[in-house]
């Protein structure tokens, strides 16, 4: 019971694009991981959760998101933001009274 509640509360889920269709030629399961070639590609892959892939069929190479939002994830994210802001406000008020 608890595991199902935690699993539903996840805001993100991981995708494995190797089993997806190629964005260019639409061939299925033809993508393979490709290394980042320069600093810009490494930065994009770290900050935006993109990984670089190459199609075995047509030679297409590009970045694909590997972490995606669930449909109800906006509500979960807003809840956590509200929780963080509330904890920060309470901490601020306590510290203000103590000092």
C-alpha cells in the first residue's frame, strides 16, 4: 500500500529511448547511445537531462530527453514547493524571535 502511494507521488519517470522510434526515419529500436562531442553537448546533457543518440539506420544524431514529467507531476511539484516555502517561513519566524 505504501509503495503504491510513493510510486504515484513521483513527479518524474525515466525513459529509455533505445526502444523508441527514430525521430527522423521512424524506424523502431534503431537508436544507440552516442557520446557527447564537446563542452556544449556535455552541459546540455547534464542540465536538461538529455542524452545523445544515433540512429543505426539513417545516421541521425541528436539529443532526446530521458526524464519526463508524469501527468499529475505539476501538482506534486507545487505541493513540494509549498512545503519548502512553509518550512522556510516557519524557520525564519523562529530565528527572528530567538535573535
